[in-house]
C-alpha cells in the first residue's frame, strides 16, 4: 500500500496528458487515443480525475488502476459478449480494435439511489412514479434494493451535451438502435451486471449500479466497446456490504412492494422487465 506522503510526493509526476508521435490524437475527459494501423487504436488512460463533466485534479496511479481494472473486467466477461481489447502494452494503455460506438449509454441499476438528474432516487423524490418507462409504487426508501436489475438508458451527450433520459422502448422508436441490436445489448448488459454482482458479493461488496457502452465491430457484430465495466472506478457505484446496515431490511420491503399478488414467483417482477415496458 502506498502511503499518503508518498502519493503527495508524486503529484507533480501524475500523467496529465500525452503527446505521442502517432496520428489523429483525440482527447476525452480522462482518456486520449491515437490511430494505429490495421484498424486498431491506442487508448491511453491518464491520471485526470473527472466528475460532472469537469476535470477536478490528477491523481498519481489513477490511470493505471482504471486501465488495468477495466481490462480485468473485460477478461471476466468475454464469454458473455466480445470486447475490443487487443493488448495492454503499458499499465496506462490499451490497444483496441476500432469500432463504431452506439449513441446510447446503458445504465443497469440494482438499487434505487442517486442524486443527479438522471438518477432513480432523484426522479422518485420529485414525485415521479413512472421513471424510464417503469412504474414504481409509493413508499420506497432511498438505497432500497430493486427486486431485479433494470436498464435505464440515456443518450450519449445529446443535444445539450449532457445525457438525456430514455425509456427502453424509445431507444428503438427514436432510431438510435434497431430492435435486434438493442435486444442483444440489453441481454448482454444484464448478464454482465449479474456477473459483476456475483464477483462483488464474493469480496463483501454490493454492486449498486454501473454504466456500459457498446459498439459495432468492423464485421458488423455487436461488441463491448469502451473500457467501462462493472466495478470500474470510472462508472460504477459499489458499497461495502458490512457497512450497508439497511440493505436487507429495505431490500425486502422494496421487493415486496413490487410483487404482483397471487402471481407465480417467476412472474412476480414482470413489470420491471425492459421487454414488457412501453414508453410513456
């Protein structure tokens, strides 16, 4: 474990940016990328720390942690859906296959929480009961476990430069994706999230929610695109199970409130299935 004093000494050496002798450099909030031959790309994960579309600071080793953690999750989920990783030539860098990104961010949520304008709890606290096309009952509490994970998509940036909320049905209705691709993405996202929950549970953590991004590979198949995976330091929310005192109590109450009376157990939460929700 690196001490606080050692990290402070390294602040001036944090990787703020790169200027490599490679063509077509592009810069995001945290990552920078360059074109490589043969349909590949070099992605460098810097030490920049971003929140709410702002660069707040640079933290030594943050880029290495994010890059290697993302690669680890890609390895854990490659049996569910292919990904774009080719190799990791450096702790801060990944060589990837170029793909066309879909303009939909796929957020999977296992709990009702959050304070931003797109978060479930924020919308619920405003009095909304149909959120992202799902009907929520009265009486839910913040940080309650949902009876099953749900997908709450948003646009990627949108007209305002910020993510805009969508229902699952609107993704197809607005022409952002065709139904076949969207169905495949939803199935993959839920499967990846379930895998993430299982891994988190084994180490005493709770995967609350996370964001996935997908794209289409050069051969036309749908594949995981950007290095954004469950439990990634960039896009996931996780809790220590031992410190989440109310999880069991609230989770049971929440699950019961969503149950359909006299329904078979496997249909108890059918109202939360993305395939059964119509946009409103």
